[in-house]
C-alpha cells in the first residue's frame, strides 16, 4: 500500500526496538494535536537551519520548512546530500499527484534505511501541514544524525548524552543530564567548543549568571569557525522554562559530527516511527483514545470533501484546448488517485464507528455520540453532495473539448495560412520601395526588370490565399471564437498590406522602365567617350613621358637633334586641343541628361576608367611641361658648349706632358744602362735630371686643376686626347720613383765599390753582364736570367738545376757556388740563398748581385788567413773549444764553423775540443790546402 494510504491503519501503541525506547517518555508533552508554541518555534528554526546546512552543498536552501518541502523535490535532494546516494528520478510536474509521488519516493528511501514508517501519509506534507513536516524532519535527523552515534557501547541519544558528559566533565558549573534544561546557561556549548578548540573561547571569563552572553558566544564562534550554522536563538532558550529537546539534540549532534567526524551512515536497527497522523501532534499511544481517532479522521475527510465540491461544480469554460484537456486530466487523476483512498477512508470510518459502538455496548458503557457535524450521517450527506457535483462534470468537459476542437482547428488553419502569407510578404514592401534602380548600371536595370516581372507573377498567385484567410476569419466570427478580435485585426492587416503591395508593384515597374531608357542613351554616349578618350589619353601620357624624359647627351650635335624634335612636337598642340574639347563635349551631354532627368548615376563609365578631370589634369600638365622642356634644352646646350671648351683645354696640355714624361723615362734608363764615364759622372748627370723633373711639377698641378673641372662637369670622354689624368699621374709617379731609385742604386754601387775594392772595370763588367740578361730592363734578374748571367761570368752550373718558385732556382745557385769551389750541403745552400734573396721575393737585384760577386771575387779571407785566425784563437793548442768560437764570433758564424769541424781525437784532447783543421777541408777541399 502507498504511503499516503497508510494513515487509515491503526497506529501502534508502542515503539519496537530497544534502542528507541527513550522516545516514549518524551512524547507526553504532545497533547491533543497541540505543540507548545515556544517549542514549535525552536523546532522550526533549528530544523530549517539543519536542513540548509546540508542543502547548501547542493547549491540551494529552504526558507519555510512546511512550504518548501511540499513538492518533494528539495526533500529528495536533502536525502541525497545526507546519504550520498541517488534517489529515484523525481517527477517534474506541478500537479498534486506529482508532488505526492515525489514525497512518497522520499519516504520509501527513509524506510529503505531501516526506519519502520507506520501510518505515514505523504498528503499532509504536500498540504503543508507544519506539525507533520516537523515530525518527518525529526525522523530524518534521528536516522541520519543521531542513530549512528556510538560512545562506550551506548548509542543514539544515550551515546550523544554520554559523549557530552565525557567532554564537559572537567568544566566547573557544567552538568549535562539531559537535552533541555542542562543547556540553558550556555556553558555546556562553550565547554564543548573550548575542549576541542581552546583558542576560540576564553572560558575563564564566562559567568553562569549571564546565559545570554554564553549562548551567543557559543553560537557565533560555532558559526564563524566550525561551520555549524546558528540553529537556536539565545532569547528562545533563556525565555523558555524547558527548551525543546529535539532542537537541542539536533544542534548538539552538529558539534559531535564536527569534532568526532561524521561516521558513514549505516543501516542500523529499524526505527519504529509512530502513526504519521499522531506524530508529532497526536498524544502518545498510552493516552490516545478511539473516540479521538474517529473525530480526527472525520474532520479530515469532511475537510477534503468541502475543498473538492467547488472544484467539481466549476463550469467556467477554458479558452484553449490545452487548458480543457488539463482539466480532464486533473478530473481523471481525481477519479484514479485521489478519490479511491477517500472511499476507503469513509468505509474504514464507518467500520471503526460500528466497532467502537459494539465495544462500548459490550462493556456496558454509553454509546459514543460525535458532536454535531461529525456524525456518520453528516459524512454520508457530504459524500452524496460530492457524488452529485461529480455527475455531469465529465460530460460537460467532453462537450466543451469537442467545441474547442472545432474552433482550434479553424483558428490553427487561420494562423497557418496567415503565417505563411506574412512570411511571404515579410520585407516585400521594403523591397518594392527600394530606390536601387537609381544607382544601378544598365545591365543591373535589365536584371531588376526581369526580377520584377517574376515578382508580379508570384504576387498574382498569392491572391487566392488572401481570400481564403478572409473567409476563415469570417467563419470564426460567426462561431463566436473567444479570440476573434485578434483574428480580425490580423486579417485586416493582411488585406491592407495586400492593397499596398499592388500599388507599390505598379510604381516600381514604371520607374524601372523609365530608368532603362535613360541609361541606354547614356550608355551610347559613354561608349563614344571611351572610344575617343583612350587614344587621346595615350597620346598625352606619351607626351608627358617624352617631355619629362631625362636626356643624357655628350655632344652639341646630340642636343641640337633633341631641340629640333621638340619644336616639331609643339606644332601638333593646337590640333590636340580641338580633340580634347570634342571629348569633353560628349561628357557634358551625359551630365545634361543626368541633371534634366535626375538620374542618380551609380558608378563611372563602364567602358573606360578615364574621366574628364583626368584629361584636363594631364592636358594642363603637358602645357606646363613644354616651357620647362624649352628651358632644359637651352641650359643643356650651354652646358655642352662649356664641356667642349674644357675638353680642348685639358687635351692641349695632356698632349704635351704625356710625351715629355715618356722621353724623360727613356733618357734615365739610358743613363743607368750605357755607363758613360765613372759612377760619379753618372750620379752628377742624374741629379741634373732630377732637378729639371722637379721644376716641371707646376705644369702637372695645372693639369690636375683642369681635370678637377672636367670631373665636376661629369665629362667622361675626350676625343681630343688619348691621355687620361690617371695615365699622367702614374707616369709622373713612375718618373719620380725611377730617378730616385736610379740615383740610390748608383750611390750604393759607389759604396760597394769603395768598401770591397772593386775596380771600375770590374763594376762595368758586372753591370754589362747584368744589363745584358735584364732583358725587360726592370733592374732585376729572374732565376733563369741569374743562371745565364752566372754562366757568362764563368760559373760552372750543373744541368740538374731546378727552379724555385719566382726566385733564382736553388739548385742553379748551388751549382753556381760549387763551380766557385764551395763544397756544401743543404743547410749551407739555404743560408746563402737567404743572403742573396733575404725577403724571398723570387728576384735578385743588381745590388744583391754586386754584393754577392764582390764577396766571391774580392774576399780577402783565403784558406791560409782562415787557418791563421783559428790558430790565434787556439793559442798553443792543437784544437779549439766550441765556447771560444761562440765568445769570439757572431752567433750565426760561430755555429757555422762548429758545424763544419770534427771532434779533436789527439792525445791532449779534452771534452768539447774541435779539430780546426777539419774546417778548411770541409770548406775548401783538400786541393786548396
């Protein structure tokens, strides 16, 4: 049986289960369906706060405990939050049946958790019965917040009480014996907080005679720091002789869970909850009477009949089919869900009444007489009225639905046709009023005309629908449709709009045709303008290009050619101006048509991008450029005349200076080669040349000045001379260098001759040989030239000579040296090469040649002299020491000698002794010795 049917059962006279016996003694204060107003206020506040402390986790809360649980949705949510489980999916409908279903789902869930629900009805919760709602919430608090508390083998209420006693034992003036007056002074709450969080409360400052401060301190601290909402009011507790036990227990259980940690809810021994009708407003099972049950149930049944009859007698028709169908649905729900339990209640009441009367009669007690209005006959009478109201209600509903069905069909048909028509006409007036043709091109206009013809066909096709809409509206008026005014207004609007569309269509058609004719005329003129403007524009652009063309000329003949061409161009300008005016005339004709007929020209000429402004601007530019070109040509003519003068001026000088430098170079060369007279005579002759060359410098400077002018004038060629300034500069620098080098060479030859004692004849012979082999007259011999020269001087050079890169070949030179009597190894040859060509340039100068030849021919260090020198150094010894050589000779000579001596092995030898006789053998050979 459903929970909302349970209240027909007899409630139990006691509670099952040992652990819940404590509830018996607490129920005596519930008398005659009355709850002490002070306690009710406390319960309402506490239970609301407790529920919200859980609901906030789901992002919601309740304001009014009996109102906000009526649809069962938040009740189911509360149970899901505190249990951590999902309930069955709730009904979302607004009808009473949906609400009852949701509350029943919640009650089913509570029962599934081991709470034995006896005679609990969902309807009282849905009706907003405060007493029943508070009772149900208390049941939930007992099951989910208190039942599972377990302390030292005591549980639930006793467990919670024992926990409080254990925690507050050390505190003076705190004696917890119950869940009402033991908490009135507030010290119990403060002690619980201080025991677990001593930093939050200064317990020593609290006074037993100031309960308001104590209570408010505890409530505020708990709310701020422990996240326990304020579930009690200090005023209510202090102002009540005995505070409400359920409220205190609920609040204290929050402290237990905050400090001891909420233990996972488990299904314990089932709670036996008393008959939902008698809890919490009914007396306890020990004091309740059968009389009282009959009266209570009678009143409830009569109240239900009283509320239901006006609903069944209401014959006010609804305007919509949906509303009428909802009425029918509600009526069927009433028949199927609401009435059957009431039939059973009525039957049960009669049975109970008869049973009660029988028991009274059997026990010889007077019959039970309910007061006026609560008798069985009163209930039967009221039930008859209910049946009467019910009769005919369903028939009226069905007839009304049939009538509305007919009207709904017509109205829906009207709405559909009107909606289709309105959707079609939407934006059509704006489209027809567009002035798009004013800015359209000819091709656009032709497209718009075709589009408009198609629209006119479409418009004619829609005439039928407008007539149908008007006919349906007329029929709805005749059938007195409730919403006829809005139908008529909509119909009128459609008809007015239809007329407007016809007028606008005609106007647009005329405007499009008129615009087409004008644009065709303009199009012809545009084409003619384009055909003539294009070649004229090209001519002007070419002219501008030519007039602005930067000319580069180098001769007077070239500039004269440009001037002639420019004069021919100027002669064509009058004819060009006539063509320009003719082209502009075409454009003026277009402008006149546009102005006369108010054509709003969309764009520009489709055949060309050239416009009159552009033609005029370019013409003005041409006119402006002609005199500028005249001036530029005159200036260039003058510049070319000046350039020609500068060219001649430079050429006249360069043609004299160039040959002079060439002559002087040749003369100096001859002096150094021909060797007329002594070296001193040659030196004197060269110094006179040097003086005459230095005196020529002003002419070079003057030529540099003329060259500077030529460069500034940007003249790059000169047909009057083959000499450039660069040629002259290089020649002049070579001349100065050659004279200086030649003088230096002669001076060095004099120094060498005097130092080495070479005779003038020897010097002449060396020079003649050197000059003979210096075929390019560079003053230097290459490796091959040097080899040939040495052979000519009598040196015997081996055939196996090979060249070294860019120098006199090393092997050639070695062969040459061997022919002179040297017997040498690789190291010695390398040393001599480093003397002849110290910078490794690959060439041997005349000076180096003389040094070498003089050393070989005039060297006084003969073999005997060398040996004599060694003997002097050795003293009276047959050997010489390496240290003595290093001390007396330059380092390279000392090492040279040491390398060529063998160790001395005579009887008087000492460490480091060298045989100096072996040196001459190594150097000169046995024959020389």
